């Protein structure tokens, strides 16, 4: 879906984008909080097999599912955020891609480069958007540092220690 197609789809009277979060631990809850602050985006459901996740969903008056498969049997969200443990990312990402649902995968995308490539290739073949949650690249401090380095303000960068 192009950005203009998406923007026209969520225009006046079209309703909000419906996003599901799979994995409602610390990072999933941060996504839920961010979604609550964005106009025209709504948290549609929680997918997480834990009792704590079920309680969280109930407290937010949201549907709860213990698996993506069960969720997809009932819901067709506009997007899924995978905030699940890394070993689950590829399998769950592929499930979203095969269902034609755009997916944001928390970093790292996979446990191996080969697995990451298989998910990326499936996404590109299907034409389903796949995004990796590199949120720090949008941090104002990181953007400013990138700008300063690009402008040569600190000289030639020869090494980085992180």
C-alpha cells in the first residue's frame, strides 16, 4: 500500500488504522502507550499467551488472543507490532506477511542473517511492508549527531566505540 493509498484510506470518515500488538511486555506496553497518543490509530487487540497479557487486555477493554493464528481467524488489522521474544520474530513475521498484514518487528529482526533474509524476501515478494523497530534513529540527539558527522563538524570519523 502506498502512503497516498493509506492516507486516502484513513481520510475523513474512513476510521482509524487498527494495530495489534503481539507481546505486551515492557516494549509492547511502550508501543501501546505511543499508539494511545496518535490520532487515527487505534490499538485493536493484544496477542500474548500469558495471564498477565490477558489481564492487561481486559483492563484496556481490548480483545485478547493467545496466538496470532487465533487472532487472524477473527481480526484483520491494518498492522501488527511484534514485540515478542526474538526467536519468534521470523515465524510470526511470516505469518503476518502471508496474511497480507504489514508488520513492525522489534529489533533484532531475527536470530540469524539467513532467517532475516527469508523474512525480508517473503515481504518483498508478497509486497507486504516490513519494518524493523530501530526507534533510536528518530531520537533528536542521534539525528543531531548524524547531522554533525555528515557536516564534518567533528572531523573524519575513523572509529566508533559503543
